C-alpha cells in the first residue's frame, strides 16, 4: 500500500481479549480474573463440550438471553476443547489462585472463631501468603483482604494473556460477551499485544489523522500472512470532521446507554464512555467517534459493571483522554477490585480516584462524587459513585444505576449540593440475580431464594420519583437501559412495552411531565443546548 494518507475505517472493531474472552474489568483484576476463569470460562466451555446442542438451543431462546451459553451458529466443539486445554496450561497460575482463595475462605470459616488470627497465617495457602491480611468485622465474622497492587505485580497478572481482535463490522451483532469466547473467524485479525501497547494508540489516531499503514503494521507486529487482511481496515476516505462546541454555555450529547458528553467552550467531560461504531446502517441515529472532541479533558466512570467500563471504547480513546476519574476502592475485598489499578494496568497513566462528597474543580466546572447505593446485590462494594457535575451555571446529576434504597441519603446530599438542573438515571429495576455477575466469586453455592432476592436492580418509579422530588430538576432523563442495538452483546436485555423497566420509566416520565419537568427516556442520541435564556424560561 502506498505510504501515507490512510485512515482507519470507522467500523473497525478493536476488541480487547484475555485468553480469547471479552476483556471486562473483572478479567483484568487478578483475583476476580482467577475466579472468573474457573467459575465462568472453564465451566461454560466444559458444559459446551459436553452438549453443544443444549447451548445452541438455549441461545435461540429469548428467555435464556444472557445465560451461560456459547453462541455460535455452527458447532465449534474441537476449538472449545482446544481453548480449555490452552486456558488450563497458560492460565494455570490463575486456576491455582482461585483454588487457594476457596481454600482460604473455607479455612477461615472453620478455624477463625473470634480468637487472634495471627496463628492462622501459617494455614493460609502457600501461594497466597503475603498477598492477604486476615481480618474480622466487629461481630467476629472472619474475612481477608488482598494487597491488590502486589497481585498486579505477581505471576497472577500476565500481559501475555492479553490480545486484541480487529475486524470490520457491518452490524451490531455479537454474541453475549460474558458467555462466548472469541474463536478464529475469517476476517478477524488477532494481535498478540498487551492493552498498554502504543500501537493501539497509533492505530486509533488514524481514525482522525491519516497515517502510514506500513508504519502502524510494523508497530503492531502484523505478520506477513495477515498483512492483506490488515490492509482492508484502512481507507483513503476522510471521515466527517468533529464540530467543536463554540457556544457560550453548555452542550450535552447522549451517545447511548449511560454515555454522555458535556462540553463547554473550553472543557469536555465524558461520562461512562460507550461509543458505537458507524459506517453502516444500525437502524437508529446515533453519535459516534466523529462526535468526540480531539481532546477529552475528563472521563468519569460510575461503577465497575461491564456496560459502564468498556476497554473496547476506552483503549482507542486513550491517546486523547487527559484525565480519568473513578470511584475510590481499596478495600482489597474480592468483590470490589480497584478500577484505578485495572485502568493503570491497561496503560492509562492519568487515573484519579474520587471519594464520596469529594469535589474536583477546574475551569468553570466541578465534578463531585456522590454516594451510589444498591444495584450490587447488597455486596460490600465501594467502587461505585454517582456524579454531580457543574459546568458554568448548569448542574447535572448522573445517578447511573443507583437504586434509591433510602431517600434520606439524598436529602442529606441535597442539603450540600442543592437543586440540580438535569438528572440522568437508569431504571433497570428488575435486574439480574447476584449469581449472574458475581456468581464466580462465591466460594459456596448461594441458596436460590437468596440469589433471586439479591438483584442488580436500579430504581423503579417510586424510587426514581423520590430523587426527582428531592433535587427538583428542570429536566429528567432515563437511560435507554441496554436497548440500543450496539448494547445487546454486553447487556443481553430485550424489552417489550410490558417489561417492568419500560412500564416504570414510562410512569416516571409521565409523572415528571405532569409536574412540569421536561422528561424523556433516551434512545440512541440526544443533543441539548443549555443557555441562560432557556434556563430562565
Ligand atoms: Fe450497573
């Protein structure tokens, strides 16, 4: 290919993988990765090898959407057998770590009886020695915490497990990413590079700035056999230019799901980045990569669920992100890995943790961490925060999936931050049971009725309205809750008009409109411009 002047096509997927599984945050943090390799990946793959026809039938059944079933159109049993074998060999350390975690948990349950834990350090499995502190809560319930930064520097964290798959897509269809590993397919190029590889930045820059395919190919180590496929990822055609916001006030753009860009003349803030591809017809209008500024001053992340931290979106944006703000979490608890450490491991050097009611100020903006409750199956998880963002004279409250379990909390918060102009909230109020996401972390099976009652559910109508009644917004927007087509592979939801989250959010929108609050359930894209005159009205 002639040298310079090539752009990366806008519909090239850059999919980060860990031993062929979609790289979400729990696969990057070592302890949760260990538990997922054993309790999710190997379990699903072994079940598939036993009876691929059961999996094939399950993925055709909409009621089983998001279940632990491998989704391929034709049987891939031999390849899955191979993947079980390579996983066992290449991730042997992680498998041992998972066994040791279970052993440690069992030992504490049996032997920690309220007496000093010091004598039990000898009984910690050898491979965990030095990586854990043994603790009680005030009621003598024993537990342990990881020294997580040390796990990231141990054999339980290996960048050799990471790779990136590249292909050109013409639709939003992908199997549910937590249940189906990515096997070889024609047209998909696997690059065995770690997530912090500078070649990912060079490749991503070519979405905007034309460059040399030869140079980026060399950086990424593309083999000669793959070069002709790699060449198909590029085009001479310049992409539409991003139009910078030059207005005097604030522009808000909804990119789908919980991803929102706030721009003033000088500053851009992107909440929960999840950016769809373009260059093909997805059936609905939506903003995409071309609508993002060349520099994103702040990315803010609300919580550690796979639909709110997407390495697939974040890695290609890494070169243009100045700062990332994430909720503070350093409990060392298995269920609460640090988002900061996972991002740093993936090559982000500019990650700041924010605490509850802590504010970060810059220019004419403030970002404040606000307590986020619920939606985590009542597990003790701190890596979650809502955000109160002020830009110029406007204030936005991003509640994400927080379930308003106790309105008094938000009344206390209201006394500090006052009314807000705009509220954004998710209302996936049914939610999956605990085991759907956290099951692999359990060291003992949970009773079904406990599991069913401990859900990943956001606010319903009553809980959402309690928030509206506290913060008196002028506008209230409900996220699309996974309905956008490019979300299906990660959220696995499918609603009808009678689905509870739709019914509840319709009620909230109607009640808001009744009160004179502008309200809508978002879908696809939305642009709002805030100016002084409109605010006065
Ligand atoms: Fe969530």
